[in-house]
C-alpha cells in the first residue's frame, strides 16, 4: 500500500515527490484518483441519493402557495417538538415532570389538529 499526501501542488508517494500531473497519470493501469480516501465513492453516492429524494419532495413543495408553505413549516416544527417531548416522556421519572410533559404533548397535538 502506498502512502499518499498532497502538499503545495506536489504529491508524495512514499518518500518520492511527484508533480500532480505525474501522480494523476500514475503507473500504467491505475486510476487518476488512487489517492482518494476509502469510502469517498459511497459518500458521493449517498449525497446523490439525498439530492434526488429532496428534489422529488421539492417539486411537490414548489406548487404550494406561500400560506401553504407556512402551514407545512409550522406543522413540521410541531411534529419535531412532539417527537422530542415523547422522548423526554419515556425517560422521565419524576411524576410532576411527566405531568408537565403530558400537558405539553396534549397542547402540541391540539395545535397540530388545528393546522390540518
């Protein structure tokens, strides 16, 4: 396995500095990006998949009016708060704190139903 680092336009393979162009050409039959960290390709694929999924949901949101977007944004915020309250409720041991969380959960549920 060859050690590869990049410094000021030069690449070092082992202890021998090479120009960037020579390093890209590399030995016959090797790819130009042999110095790319392992896992880089999978991260790129993951980002492409995220972009694709966000663009499909983005198309749906583009057709919403500004008022509808505001309602959707508010609803998403309330759902996130509800999720957080549920997590806190699962770990709460103090009965008074649980009662406060249950009251907050009921209030969030009411607000969500009013937005629908």
